[in-house]
């Protein structure tokens, strides 16, 4: 099922917020995955291969976040609708995209989740390449995601040259909705969150009242790992 776009909601009442409130370190990779890739950017799986694997694994919630592309979304949605009509249990699919941005002078990645597909506000970020100039600023990215009805999430805050505490604080000041709290910084064959850094990121996000997500950041042939 697709929920959470456009005319149905405001950012404050986005239905994905309720889902993310229940997400914890044990949610990924078997229940939720809000960060993964297909051949529409730099992943190895074709979109239908990925959604079929997610369905076979029994995922409840999924967002595919290709870099500067949402091309995989509608084909996967059509596939899920066909399976649902057959009576199969399928994941809830949320629109997603991973967008490059400059935050505190650092190039970071922002996950856009649950936005209206095809919304003009995201057109500059949905062309296969990073934006330039003013559009590359994190505040511009966050504003565009919100205009499209989506949530703005700081991806893997512990992977940048600027410390995660400074980046999370800066994202909060700009109105970001949350951050990727649980992530496999060791990039293991089977996803497992990295306790020390993830616990610290989780605490910082929680103290700021921000949402926390999880994702495998899969680029290979298996959604269980990166």
C-alpha cells in the first residue's frame, strides 16, 4: 500500500511519523528498511528484483532511496498492487530518494521519504545528478522535501568529516524531521547496527525530538547487507 503523499497530509501529520515512532535497532533488516538502492542509481538489483525480495522476506515497510532518482517507485508500486489483488501480503511502500546537500560546509546525504511522486518541488533533485548552487544547500533540500509532502531525514550521520553531533544539531535548526539512527557503519555481510555510534546518535536525535529511522543502505544483491 502507498500512503503519505501530497493532498492527504501535512508534514506534521505525515502517517510515516507513526511508523517511525515504533522503529528501533531490531527493526532492520527484517521488518523495516528505509534506505536501499536499485540500478536506477548505483545499486545492483533491478527495481522489481528488489521489491520481490522485500516481499519474500516479509518486510512491513520499505522505501527505496536511489540517488537523485525516484524512477523505481511506480514500477514497484504496480507490482505490489498486482500481488495484493492476488491476496498476497506485501510491504507498505513509501516513496524515497537520497539527495546530496551541503550542511555546515559538509557534503551530506538527505533521505526524502513519503513525498508526492513527481512533485515539481523535487524536480531539480530527481534528474540523476546532484543539484548546484542554492539548490544544494541543506535548507533548500529540506524545504523542497516538505513542499512535496515528505519527511527530510539526515542519512548515516556518523559517516561524515564533520561530527554527527554538529550535523544533527544543524539539521534540527533547519527543520529536518529526523536522522538515520541505526546503521551498519562496519558494512557487514548481514546488516547489524553499530552500537556505540548508533546509540549516541539515537540519544541526540531523541533529545531534540527528532524521528529515528533505520536502513541497510543496500547496493548489492541482498537486502540483508550493504
